C-alpha cells in the first residue's frame, strides 16, 4: 500500500473514531529496594474496565479492574519484564526513570542474543518530556514531546566496539579512530552537536510521542502499574521519522509490579557499567495444540483495539483465529468480529531470533460479523459477488466470504498466504506464552520469505490444551488447494477492514 493511500485511509479512520465518539457518550509490596515516592492520582479523566478473559481457567481468573489516567503519572522507574525483541531484530532491556521536574534518564541495554545474556553496549539518554493533550488518533493515549539533552554510549566488549565503529560515520571520532576502549562512556549526542552518530545507529526516541499508564487493581489488594510507550516501526528505514499510533510491550513500575519478577530486579539494579545479564531460561517446546487467547485488550497501529483467540489442531495442521475488534482501548465497545481459518506448516528454527520457529500459513476461509450499523451499511453497499451475500449484512449475523473469494471493499482475497515467526516462553508462573510475529506497521503483508517478521506481538496465554477443531470447517468446500496459511495473517485483513470502513465514512463527510 502506498504511503499516500495509507495516509488517506488513516484520515478516514480518524473520522470514524470521531463519529463513534459522538454516538457513545470513560498497594504492592516491594520485591527489592526502590524509592518510596507516592503514586497518587491527580488525573482529569480515568477509564475503568473489569477485564474478564474469554476462557475461564483457573490461572486466568485473577480478575483485575484496570484504570488508565489521562494525563498519566510517570514519576518513578519503569523496567522491562523480559528480554525485549524489536524489529531488525534488536534485543534489549530498558530501565526508564522519570522525575517530577519532567526530566528523564533512560537506560537501554543492547545484546547480541535473544536471551539478553551477552551485552554489547548500553545507551544513557537524558532529556525532558512534556505531556500534551489526549491523543485524537489513538484513544486512551496521551501525546507527548521530548527534548534530548545528552546521549552517551558505553560499549562492553572489544568485538562490539569493532562492530559499532564499522557502522558509525567518521564524525564520531571518539569511537572510530581506534583509541576507544570498552567500559568508557562516550558522548554520542548533546544539545549543541549534530545527530549523525545517532542516525547511524537507527536511534530514535519516537516512542516517547505516545504514552499510556495502566493500573491493574487485583482482588487480593495488590496492583501492577504498566507504562505503554509508542510502537517501533517494523521498517528500519522508517523508524526515525515514524510517529507512533500503537504501543510496545509495557514496562512495569519498579514499585508496583508482578511477583515474582527476577528480570525486573536485575534490570532495576543495572547501570551503564553493569548491564543486566538475564538468567538462561529452559527452552519451551513448540506445542501449539489447544486454545490461546489475548491477556489484555491489545492496541495496534492505525487505531485498532482487539483481542485474539486462536485454536490449533496439529494433527491436521489446521487453525482458527477469532479477532474481536473494538472502538475503544478498554475493548468494551464491539465494532466487528473476524473469524478466519485455514492450514499451516512448520518450518525451520529461525536463524535471526534464537528459540523462534518459522511457519507458513494460509487463510482459506473468512467470516465477518458486523456489530454496528455503519459496518453493515458499508458492506451492504458492495456489488453482488464481491463481498458475501449482497444486501444481506445485518448486525450480529455472521457472513462467510469464501464463496466470493473474499471481500474487495475490505481488502480480503482468499486464499491468502503468509510467512510467520512463532515462539513459546514460560511466564513467571511457568505457564506457556505464545509469541506471534509482529504485523508490518504500514499495513502490508509478510507474503514472501524476506518479509517474515523479526519481532513479536503481545504474548497469548494457553487457556486449554488438546482441543480439536470441528472437521466440517475444513472440508473440501473450503479450498481444494491444500497449501499452508497465516494465524496472525488475518490481522492485516482486519486492519484493512477498519481502514476501508473509515475511508468510506470520510467520503461522506470530508472534502479534499
């Protein structure tokens, strides 16, 4: 999708959100020693949601009331809970400290491996953050401006030093003339110098442009605070110019965090001189059998809020994914549901992300349920044979798009093939988590091997095991070509659905 077309669709989605807004009238103990500054609330607005997962198993019944204050309170230190994977791939841990004066001091530790055991270098980032207004694009988020004052780098090995020197331009003389040594802090940037050294590293703090803080109040009296910062563009060449509309995986407050969290403690105690070396975790077997669900309401770029619900049947290499889309960040206002199914084939272990496995997926059937009048109206306006049963779309009634080979107005074409990346880890309770490849930020599809993801979406939790899918969903009527498809692949279809719907609404009200 071209940048111009994508920008046009985003304008439509913005209007869709505004139109919907008119119709719809929003104590934890310390695991380690931390500052004891109070975290009171002085917000002007707060959202609340009693989150109840779709599958009711014991380990998911820790129901929590979630609040999100606007503007958010950032004072304190926020830390990674695991080794983070960014597009590229890049492997890092983060420790971000915000002060009442609006100053911040951020630590980013980068590693050579996907387990964050072998530190390559650390960045020390200082500056000031100014919170602005509530985001008009990403509901529930707050827009912010940041100003960097200094960025320093400390390299932790001679090998890493050589690799960095090869990437940096000659202007970064301290690191490129051969006199640099590991363990010494070098200045990459200050407010009076240029950014050439930062650009060569692909460095950007664009994530500070979108901020959200959630507090989960548990029934047992404890709470967990999480800091969501803007997402990182999946295309390395676009990341320095990108203005986020989604979120990364959250950091947790050092005072109010999950228990136990040994990674949190290691990251909190770290410094640029002593980067955390995360403990090696046992490899989790890649067993997809069963049902996997989102742990929270998830945000995506291009103004998407959704939950995912996947079921895999390894015996038949079959899968089904249910994507429930909402118009709000609490996932309380349903917009539409997309139910996709097909087949998959497991490939080789990833050479880029250790512990991950390559897959090829194919969607052979998609069914859509409109849950609001605007969606049904747009679908009923399509030409016969282009999008399900023409004129037959009703709110709450599911339609199969397979007989029409998809839906042109929604950008769905069947069958659809994608190249994926999966990984399974164990959480702090030793329960399995499924990581599925991150969707391209620009809304395109990983429809060829070189576009395979190198980072992940929010993990899904196993809520039941060994379930099988009803056989009638995969009969000869679905598709006679038994090629293999994409579990998360239909997220792009769902994204296009929302984008096109927004574009159509905009054509009713906008003049260009």
